[in-house]
C-alpha cells in the first residue's frame, strides 16, 4: 500500500467533526497521527450513537470510529496543570499540529503557534475555528448544519414553497471543510519540502463552506438574482428529477440534457418522446415518468437507462452503499476488527492510487490505547513515571 | 495573466487542467496557492458550462468561479500540431487533472496523460475509471444519488431532494486537488514512476454520510431523510419572524447548551417550557421520541416567533447555543463577521468587463505569500501565446495550437 506520508508525525487535538476527518486522511496515507484526548472531557463522538447492540462506553461509538481510524490515542488530561508541559514536549516531536477548538484554547495551554514555532520553524499548524480566530463572532458556537445555514447553502436547498432542508447532514464537516483543510495542509507540506518553512493554516469553517457558494455570489453580484428552492430541477436539463421505483421508499435519479437522452428515456419507459419544449412541460412530464418508473425495479431501470445512454442512478441509501458493485469493485469498504465493536466496515480514500485502494491501517483507537508507548518512545518516560502520571490522572 | 509567485506554497508547480465541470474546481484551488495552471480548452468542443449561466451574458458563474487564476489555451485536437502541443504541455506538467470524455479518448488512443518519469495524473468522475463504473453516465444529481447523499435530503413525504449548487462536482474538485498534492508529494519524495489517481465522486459522498453508514453497519437501521422535521428535540430548523434558524443543542451539543436553551424558553415565559426541565429531557432517548420532537418544536417556534433571524442568532449565541440564521446569498454578503474579516473580494472579470464579487478563499495562510487574484481567462481559451509562455518556449517554437493547420 502507498504510504506517501510515512515519517510525518502529527499531534492532533481535533475532535468531533471536520478536523477528525482531516487527520484520518493523513493517517490513511501513512502519517503517524497522535490524537490527544481525555477521559475527563471525552470527544463528544465517543459518547454518541450508533453503537452495536450490547456494547457501550467510550470505545463503542461507530460515529467516533468512522473518523478516527488509523490514529493513535494519547490520553492527556489537559485540565491538570502537569499536562500542558507534556503536550509541549510532545509537540516538539511532531512537525504538524492540528486543532479545532475555539480561538484561545491552545494559547492558554502554551500550545499556540507563537509558543511552538520558536523551536520549530518548519512547524505546520492547522486550526479550524468555526468562524475564524478574529472578528466579532469568533467565539460563536457552531456545527456543520448551522454553518451550512449561515453560509447560504441550506436556504436554496428544498422544494419551492416549503421549508429549506439542506443536505440532511452536517455536510460542511464531511466534504468542504476537511477537504479544503487537506488541500492547504498538503500544499504547506509541498512548500516545506522545498524551503524548510512551515506556517499557520487557519480554516474558518464558515469561510470554507461559503467559498462553495462562489458561483451564486458571482451571479448575484452581476444580476441581483438569488438562487431559490427548485427541488431537483435545474435550468440546463429537463426532465431532471428523482422518481419512485417499485418497493418502499425507493427512488431513481434521472437526468436528460439532450434530445438523444430524451429519446433513450422514452424508449426504455415505452412512452412517446414528446417533441414539445420539455422545460415548459416539466410538471406534466415528471408525472408521466413517475407513473412508469414506479413499475420498475430500481437497479434494473438504472441498468437499462444507462445502456440506452441516459444518465441515471439509484438514490442509494446508507445501507445500499455497502452493497454497491462499483464501490465494491474499487475495494472501497475495508473491514477492520475493533476490540470492542467487532468488525467495522470502514471507508477508504475516495481515490485509487495506481489502481489500488488506500485504506485505514487499523481501527479507531481505544481511549488512551497508545499512551504508554508514546510516553516511553517520544517523552522518554520510564514505566514508574508513566504509572505515577496515570495514578495522578494526568495521563488520563 | 496570473502573476507568478514563486514563493507561494505551490510556486514551483505546473498543472495542466483538462477538466469539465466535474473536476474543474481542483485547478482553481491549486492556482490560488500559487501553482501555474493552464486550462485546456478543446476548440469546437460542445458547450461544457451550462450551469449557472448568467442571464444576459454568454458566461457561466460556475465557469468563472472555477477558472479564476488560471491561464487557458485553445487546442485543436483534430490536428497533429494541436495534439503535439497538448502532449508537450502534459510532458511539462507536474500534475495533470482531467475529467470528462476528451481525456478518456486521448488515453484510449494510447497517449499519455502524465510525464512517465514522475508525473501525477488525477482523473475525476462520478463512478471512477476502474471497473464497472467507467461506462456509467452522470451529472451532479446522478453522482449525489449514487453516493447516498441524495437519499438523506428532502422531505419524508416526497422524493429525496438534492442539495443546491453542484456540490458533487465541487466535492470532486476538492478531492482531486487532495489527490494531486499527494501524488506531487510522492514524486518530490522520490517515489519513482509517477502516480495515476482515480477519484470517484460516489466514493467521496459514500464516505460523507455522517453516522448513517456506521448506523447501518452496527445496527442494521437505514437512516431516512427527515427534511424539515427535526431528528431530535433541540436540533433542527425552526421558523421565526422572518424565516428560519438552524440550531444544534442536542446529541452533538453539550449539556450546558441544552440547559441554556431550556432556561431561555422559560425566561421567555413560553407556556409548557418548564416541563423541559424534567431530567428525562436530558436524555437522547427521550429527545428522539416523535412526541418530544413535536413538543419541543411547538415551544421553540412559539418563542422564536417574536424574533428575527438575526436577533435570535445573537440572542442564542450569547447563551452559547449553536444557532445560525438560514441565510440567503444576499444575507451571506451582508454578514458582519465576514465583512470585518474582509472575506469577499472584487475581481475585474475580463469576459464580463466589470468588477465581480467573489467568495474569499477557504483558508488563510498568514505565513505564506499567496498570489493576488486575477480574472478567469475568456471562455473558449486563448490562442498560442499562453501555451508558449507556459512551456517557456520562444514564440513559434513548440507552441502551435494547430490553428495554422486548419
């Protein structure tokens, strides 16, 4: 397996959402990621469902496991006065430090960039504050779904005349914010390899998400027009929608951009290829299409439409994606054996590297699983010192 | 033409961008960080940018957005000279990013898409290029469906509804940039032979379904779209005087946020709010019951009705409750935090011949020097000069676009 980031050691204070996915991707590509966490204030995800029936506790959350695979866990109780000096020593053994606390938290521990870069000019220091480290709202709290709302992504998502619905997830945590953070972090690694220089990366989760509204911002600035909720319709294709199939709550997405695609759809559904302007008659066409798709098995219809040259896909559920033949063919899901949760199917990187999947190397760590090893190897503590710090609830 | 910024993070990196909308954002991200990105515009190709066309103009807002800070070159692929030019550009590139059919046909004709010694080639597509997905047709909606994200959006009483704004394409672009930089790091780290990276948008999204995949894997429960019905008391979208606010004071929130929210409802004198102080309301199990969700929504909206989105936003944030207005794009442009941080930028667009507002960059790198922003090149690409400059060749040397041969 490719280990492009082998030799990179990351001290990771990220918790909960977007940050954890950034460092999970680093770990997948071979970085040694040391997650600093504590029993006194565990990562919210460690206590969040889902959990396998019959399991419980801080090591049983599937939510946590899905974004912390391949990391090491170092239990350090940052509320104990002896903890921050240990964390600073640990930082000296790492060349990347990541966090997503509110502004000021790392600085209070003496772990701000200014504190750490004195000894390490090559340090790359990623922070992911909700709205940035400066400005009147820098201390405002947020989660993916509230950031999506603030950034203008939720409002145009939904059916006309109904309440906005967004993605139904904390989308900014899963796509734009970890993705953008990785782009900046990897670019900083490229720069450091060339110059030896590190530096700060500040990813405001609001700004990162709002950047994806860029096309709408451009259009608004030129025309004064705002996007509105249009369901699944778009100005550049018709029909363009999601239609029912046989069975309970099963759906297929279909996109028709050209006359050839329209003819293909009509042929498969055995309906007339209405020559009128499709955009003008979209309501009527959608009804006719839905009446026909409802008789079809969704997978069979997808196969037939694709064979007829029509872009179409089953609206896969979070269960379907595990059985999807294309994802399976890419080796996308990898089963990891977790000591508490048992077998856990974990996502690989979304790319194949020279045809091979890049997957997590180990399941999410138990809380503190690697504390003793890291204390010994990186902090130089002997077993007696380690045991004393555990007993004092510093390494805790 | 974008200003060269050799001291920028990617100041030494040359990128060929031969993408359609599914991958074009990748090159934009690399260009913002200082890479010299040249966009291939095949002459005579079908209009690839129907998305977000700006009324009254010939340009697409998505195209202007993703092509900022790039150069472009029009290449006549039906001529030997044009093909030679493209081959020369690819040979000089550290990174080649592709999406769409043109690059696929190029490769099928046996032509390389990267420098053999150490080049990185990233291809973005809805289903990936390896195996059964390579032949499948898609647009943004189809990719959202295949990746599972579509199924979680929309209302329980209707079909799944896609998120606004070609998010699948933008996700493809972001992850293509990530893949490109990983390939570059491998090459610069001495891994010989180069890298072919095959990015699947379906895979990106299947890994972005929150806890829903883990829920199915561990419990067998298939999460369904909840739409405008909250999944839990304390979290969701709530109507107020002039629209909606989004709030998270439930599962992922803190106990303190829930207590603060209940205290606020009680202070507002909302009839029935005192009942939320009962210990059972502090449990996820109780807050997830449909009757709990309905009760909370009634109480919350009774209190919220007296507030605008902005009032409610600041009132709840003062109490450390994660709430936010459901903003339109106009509201976003008026956001005070973004204004104070100087987020939005004006760029003079050469195709529109006017200043245009751009969203700011997704991150700030205060210790690095970054290039200033310059207009996207004209749609359709420029003739030879840009390519000659990019190749570092003298005019007329390697840089024929094939136009003379036509």
